[in-house]
């Protein structure tokens, strides 16, 4: 079945990309698949622009702040207010510049592909130290690797302070490690407990790689957690003095003193490597597992094509993954070359972030003020940098199309249309630029009959075809 | 824009759109009223996400193994300041659960201390799916058991509502449920809702959602004005907001005391919002022909590190839960006597404290059952004890009661859902799981 070239251009921009900016449909029309493939590049994703600090710098700031807080307390300042101020000053510009990139980029597929991996490896703002690490985590661990090998992406994610803090890995101590068995520390005394925390180990297997139900056991999780002991961040208090390890403050460090000695037995295989290489070998093995290929292929197909993805597409993505040793650029090309991904029917409902970004793109605008952009996302159910769990944001339409959410999208559309009225061009032209062949006659008619430009734009943004992709 | 809602106009628009949902709260009159007793019965299900620690919700301080297993995160004994609130010789309630304790003393709250879904994989996401879809196997159903229970009662007999920006699985399914979160749709003069209702006329996803959302907004206006408080309209009151935990840095060294104070302060603010949320929901439910079924999600129970005891991370979430129930009870007024509230979680946590003053994923946990419609009684289900030989896989509270049995008992006795529907449609392939009897008076 051949698809109309105008429809194919619309699909390239809306389903694979983040929504069409004015002029993009025309640019993609001659060769939509080539247009998308040209966005795949070894250097990985684009980087949000602005004066953004590294994860290490943020980590060190939080530590300095925590040290200062004792003084603040004596001065009568409120530590909670101070903490919130710190979050405001660092995480907000970070999120805003990320949203600006999404609204302005000419490589919408590259950014959608990147946001998929950011959500796959969710780090969320569960407390102050993680709140400032989400942006750096995405920039430093995810973006450089999105078109490389999955194994490298997995390693970068697992070693980043953001992930190590978010899933409590920095607190995990081998029960028989030097630290735990040294008098005055660990179990030995000083009133400090120390032991395993299996959170990161479990979520790597369940969410990042093999997938739930793929056959690993509680014993595998616990053994993997033992293998991961010592994976930490330089500057955590347990690395002081005699337990010191190499590395710059705020960056990954391996603490031999916290590492559980001995070989580990995981998935029936013995891992007798020393130190950091032990969990590294486990990560290598799980990255190459067919279960991981199946899990990732299913998630990619679900994100790009349908909540209930076509099995043939999943099988093809899986096969590319296994044939190329997990090369994500090849997997992306396979996705673009798959006919299932080009079916005209729109089967994906936009998340709040996707809806807002595509609304800005339709007018060639970008948000310039976090205090107006962030709270909207929160009210639509997608609080900035704060996914509700390590599983990330929901993928399915049912989760986002709740009655309350639709009413709130409607309210935002009206406010956005009213605010942008002074810079708005002809609404019908905006509709054609944004949707092209996806624009249906009833919506076209409703837009043309609107009693004002803002009303016309609000109708377009809330139309069934603009809410979907 | 303060002029009154033009409900007649809106209702007409929506009905004309043929959106699949005839107007419910305000346009529908006959159905529920005709059902006599059922028309008054109310059920609220609170899903506590992240694996709520049953051994802190209802600490078995009389169990000799409790204190040694829990160490510094153990809740104190009945005689201690900040200790457990006594239920019987074995069990107390967490000191933050003061509302629930007061209800328990009146025979209006009970605990099921060792309840679990059929899941044993200790995955939050699988287990939450089972908790909400009622299936015995993962991915066994794509709709929620509460929705199928409504379907089993007959079409459009009763209404349901969820609170929060996202629709929870438990209420998804063939029956369109309303949803609401604080922060309303303001522009009452707009033509847009009517135009969209037309455009959504044949859209099975957006049509019913918009219709339901607009009805609920109309209800919210009435319900929140009845409260006489703007606090419920504050976005911070939504249970989905996790800003509470954002402001609670992990304690280290000498900061622990400061952090505890900060957490307590944040917890108090959260409790005010939570109570307002419960009150607002209660007002929805007491409107004529308002929803009789409601679902609320509360997250933040995944306490792997620095869980706290009488104060701290988990204590704040329990205070939030207690305040929601407090708000519900006061908002429902006399209707409380027709109400059952069930609070449940996907699984419990390890019996042992872990190496980071927290607990890892476990198996059985505590479900709370409250309401004026309750039949007084002791614990629901058996207590397996925490003796080493009795722990599940030598680490978790062992399950003695299938969560589905508890839900089936509540649905049977509170809403009159028949056994055959419970065994097959509402909880597929569950004939072997008997409904717990004697929960509702």
C-alpha cells in the first residue's frame, strides 16, 4: 500500500517528530524517510542551550548547601524555603531550556527519540539532591549515547550520580565489605547501620533491561545488588578518610571499601571479576540478552506506533537490535523503514509535554518563562522532571485522556490562544502548516467558522487530530 | 466571570453531540433513586502506591519479633510517647493515624494485617496492575475491577469518580468514570466546549472524556463553594503532587534533626491539603445523584532509605492518608454511615530493616477498612506472626488473605454485587477465592 506523500510528510513530522513548525511539511515532503534518517547521527542528541551546570557542580552545591544549612538554622532561616529556592534557581532554567530545544529544533525525530530514552531511564526529583540532577543526567548520560550502542547508554545511566542517588545506590554497602566490618563503622559500631539496598539492581533488571516477567528471581536481584556495591558518587560521606577512593567530587567513583567481596551467582552464571568490573560484566550480559531486545523493541514500538504495538514491528526491531549488538542508530533506521509506523490512522495520544511542545511549534514559538510553563504541565499531570516512579511517564492514551485532563487542556488552549493572538497568522494557514494531510474536513470547517482567531486556534489545538499523532 | 453555570445549555449541547454519555449528575434522575438502599451506599478505594509498609501502618508491637526485626524504625510500644495507638494486645496503629484509630475505637475501622495480591514478583508495576485490574495473572485484564463491578450492577446504575490528573487503572473500562483534580476550568462563557463536543461526537476516547469532565467541573463549582474554602482549589492539594517529598532532603550526619523538623512541617502542610481533598470529594459524593464510588491514588510509599518511625518520610504519607479519611468523614456527615473506605497497597515491605534505615520490596501488607457502614470486629484474616520460620521466603510478612477476597467481600456486602459476577467478571478466575464475610453491617 502506498501512502500519499502529503500524509507521509505529516506522519514524519507529527508521529516521529514533535509536531510541524511552519514550513517543515514542505521540507519533508520530497523524501520523508530520508528526512528522518538524516537526523540520526553518531554524536547523539542535541544539547539544551544556556548556562547549565554539570551534574558534579550541582552535587557539590547541594553538599555545600547542606553544610551551610547548619549555619542558616542558627540564623533563623527556614531550611525548607532555602531548599526550594535552590531548586528553583537550578532545575527550572534546565527544564525550560530543554523545552525550548524541543520547541525550536529542526530535528524533531532526534529529540523525540532522545526523550524516549530519558523516560526509559527515569530519574525524578524525589528530593533536593535528585531534583538538581535530572537535567544533568539527561545531558551527560543520555543525550550523547542515544544513537550509540545500548550497552554504552546503560553504563552511562548506571554510573551517573543522578541515577545512583535516585535509586539509593550510594547508600548500599556490602554486608561483608571492609567498611561494614571495620570497628566503629558499619555494623561494627558507631550506631550506623549499613547494608544492601537493592533498589537500583531491581529496576535495572525490571525496567532498564530484561523486563519484568523475563525469568530473573529475587536471588538474582539480591546478588546483582551485592555486585553493585561500591558504585557511588565521590563526596558521599562514607568515602571519607581511610575509605577514600579516586575521582572528582560529584562524579562516579568505585569504593572498594564498600564492595561485597567474592564471586556472585546471577542467572546461573558466576561472576568472579574484581571490583567495578563485576557489575560491569553483569550489565554487559543483560544488555546483550534477547529479553532486553524484546523489552526495548516493544517499548519503542509502543511509543512510536501504538499502545498495542504490531507484533511484526516488534519482531523486526528486536532482530535488528540482536543482529547489530544493540546499535540504536540501526534500530532507529529499522523503525523508520517499517511500514507499520506509517499507517495513516493516528493511534497515539499526546502526553501533556508533547501537546504543549507541538502547540508552541505550530506557531513557531517557545516558552520563555518557567513559572508559566511548569505549573501548566503539573496541572495536566506531568510535573516537570518529576515522573511518579522509576517506570517513568505513562505511555498509553487511557492514562492521559482522563476527563479532568481534557478539560484542563481545553482551558490551557484557550489561554494560550488568547495570549498569542497578537502574533498569530491566519488560523487556517496555521492548521495546514501543523497538520497538513492529517487535517480533517470537520475540523477545517470548525476552524474556518470560528468567531475569532483565538477561538480558531483553540479548536485546532483541541481537535482530535492535533491531540493525537 | 461569576455568573451561574448555564447547565441546561451545556447539557443540551452534550446530549446533542451524542457523546455516548447522557448527562449524569444533573440530568439523570430516575435510575439511582429507584434502587432504594443501593442508592445510598458509598465506596471509596484509596490506592497507596509504592508498597506501603504494613508493619508501620499497623505495627504488631505485641509480636516479640517485631522490635528486633525493625530496630530503629520500629514503632514504639503502647506505653511509649509517640508509640503505637492500641487496637488489641498485638496490633496498634501508626501514631499518625489518629483519625483511623478514633474510628477503630467506635468499631468503624479495622485492619487486614497480612493481605496480598496474587503477585509474588515484587515489581511495583506488575503488582499495581493486579491490585487494580483484579486479574490473577499479570496483564490479565486491561480494565479495572471497580469499573467491571459497576458494569455488573447494571448499566448506569451508579456513578464513579477518580481524583487526580491521570485516570487510574482501577476505574478504567466500559463505564465512563468522571475524574477531577483541583484547579478548575474557568471560562464559563466560552463556546469551545460545545464546538468540541461536536468534533468529538464520534471519538470514543475524547467524546466521553470531555462530557464527563465538564459535568464534573459543574459539580466542582457547587462542591467547592459548599466548602467555603479556596484551599481545595490549590494545585498543591493534588495527591499527584510530589512536591512534599522534593522538600525533604536525605538526612545525613547532624542534619537529621533539622530534616525531621522540616519534614514534620511539610507533613503538616500536606495534611491540610489532604483534608481539603477528602472534604471536596465528600461534597461530590453527597450531591444529588453524585458519584457513589470514588478512587484516589496516594503515592510516595516506596521507602527504601530513611523510612523514619513515628516521624519522617513514611509518617508524613500516613498523616496524609489519615487526613484524607478525616476530610471524607467530616464532609460526608450523616452519609458516613453508608460509606466504606478501603485503603490498600500493591505489596508490603521486608520484615527486616535494610542497610539504609529503610525496607525493600516485600509481600503481604496491611489494608485499612473504615466507614460508618462497617460491622465492628477484630482483624480481618489471620496473623501469621513474624517468627523467623513463618516469614515468606525468610524475609517478608507472609500473606494469609488474598486481596481479591477482601475486595469481593466489600463489593458483595456494600454494593450487592452477586457472587457469580465477582468470581468471573469482576475478578476473573477467582471462584476459589471466597469473599470475606462480615465486613459491612
